[in-house]
């Protein structure tokens, strides 16, 4: 079902949703224009470096297909995902000329898929590099790959010494390496000395990859200064409104709004308890709105309230109201006693994210970070996209397996790809 992109239609989006998807208990709105605005701000901050877009984990829960298409239309030419399945989704949404890097790298027998959809592995192990070389040689494929160097994260990547050992390959030419990169471990902490150590290590080794573009900065790394930006920056969280500078005000626009429906209004007397475990006790006659959202939807149990601790808040009819009791799998109770008589009614939507409640604020109540909040938002919510392709999507009943994307009509057809050799034959 489509909704016009005119901002005046946003009020009708919820009405259309209610009419067409009466069973939907929540509404997640993603502002594609805000994502594009955030990307352009980051691009401007990083000039002259190229600004890529990290769209892994379904674009941080915001919709990889929709976000990738919007970013590509805005001029983004390079995308990062975590897996080949994610790469297939993104390839279907962006031009054939766009570069797609797969951060989890190359696995045996995955070469055919890399060639079919024209994407590039991020290689962080010498054995992995040898396997990739075998595939490329036997298939005649020259689609390129990135080299990931570990400069202190101790997660993925070649050790600095291992990276230096392949410098002769770079100097020999025709090496097939299109990017050399590393990842900052503490970029959100402006004065953390680990940042300078990683920068020095990466600068030294990257300088030996003559003619190969270099990338170090993630979202927060962009704001550490030009020396961290190199040839390409890789923002992820900041695109989606998460604060990349937690020690200062958030420079990014908010992207998501989450609403959930009131399914019942009920009254409890003073001294009665609410929710599992009876951990919250009414100190007065209390009016509760029972809202259809819970930890199965990514609204974490850690946001609960008890007699000694105030939990998260939601916005009901423009006013903040506190959660009462424990968040359960599908429901939360909200204290709406202080609202006017008819301000909270069965069927009304309340705001869980938006109207001043930020993803980062909610992450604080959850005891986590904004990344986890966004990527945990459940698929039981119907989704509305503002800007770009403005439309309503019904809630997903079950996760669908990604479908391999065929090369776009204008994509250069890769050479025939033979089956890969058994592992015993791999270098």
C-alpha cells in the first residue's frame, strides 16, 4: 500500500495503516530524508574523503533496501554490509557501478555469489586471502577486495606484520586490492589515547599500500579530525540519528519514530501491584494504559520500573508518562493518571521513540547503546517510510530468506564461474 510523499499525508499514513492493517499494534516510521541529510552532513565534514554508507544489519533496523536506494540517489557510491545475504539485498537497490564491501569476508565456496552480484570481500586473514586468490585465478574474476588490518581492536584483520608481508604483492601491480582499512575501538571517546595509537599504526602500514585508498574512520572517527579521515569514511550509526559525539550535543537528525497502540485502559487502587513479580506498587488510585509493545519487539525489559527505580517514559497525548512495573514480552503498563480524562483511550497510539525521546535516551534506560536499540526493533510493527519511497509496510509474519539478486541490466556480465576447488586444493 502506497502513501503519497507529501508531508501533509503523514497524518493519513496512520489512518491508512489502521484501515488496511487493523491488527498492527505498532508503527515504526523511518525518515529517509533525515538519513540522506545526515549522510550529506557527514560527507561535508569528511571532504575531500569519500563518504560511504554502512547498511549492515538491515541498515541498523531501518530497512537496507530503502535506505541504500535513498543514499545511492543522494550520491553515495560505496556501501558496507556484514554478510553476503545483506549484499544481495543492497545490490538489488543500488546502481551496478556502486561498490559493496562485505565485512565478514570470504568463505570457501562463496566466490560464485561474490562474482554474480559484483561485490567485494573484506579480507582479514592470510588463508582467506589465499583462498580468494585461488577463486579469482580459476574464475578469471577481477572484482576486487579490501584488506582489513588490525591496529588494536583485536577482532578481525591481519596483524600489522602480516599486512606488511604482502606489500611486495602491492608493488608488483595487478594486485586486485581496492581498499585498505582498519577499525577504531574507542572513537567515541575524544581523548582516549588508543585513538592516536591506532592512527599511527594504520598510517604507517597504509602508506606502504601505494595507490590503494585507505579507510579508518567510522561515525565517531569522522569527528576526531581530518587526520583520521584518509580517502574514505564509513559512517553507520550516525546515519540513523545515533549521537557519534556522546561527549557533546548530537549533530545528527533523528531518523526513527516508534509508536504502539493502547490495548486497554484499567484502574488500580492504592497499594495494588502491577506486572510480573509485583515490583511496582500504586501509591494512589492509578489509571494505567496497557500498550502493545514489549521485549519481543525490542523494547527491553531493563526499561521496567519498580518501587525503588523509575523506568523509561513514553509520550501520551503530548505528555511524558512513566512506565509502571515490568516490561513483559508483548505489553507495558504506563501510568496515565495525570492526563486529562480522555487523553488516553483504547486504540490510541503512544510514542516510544520520538517527541523528544531519542534512541540514545532509550538506550540509557535499556543499559545499552543506540546501535542495539535500533537493530532490535521487532518486525511486528508496521513500517512507514517518509521521503524517498514513502509507503507503508505491514508487519512481517516471519523472516523471509533473502533472494539472490540478478545483475542489473547494465552490469558487466562476469565471466563464467567454475566450482571452487576442495579445501585440500586451496592455497
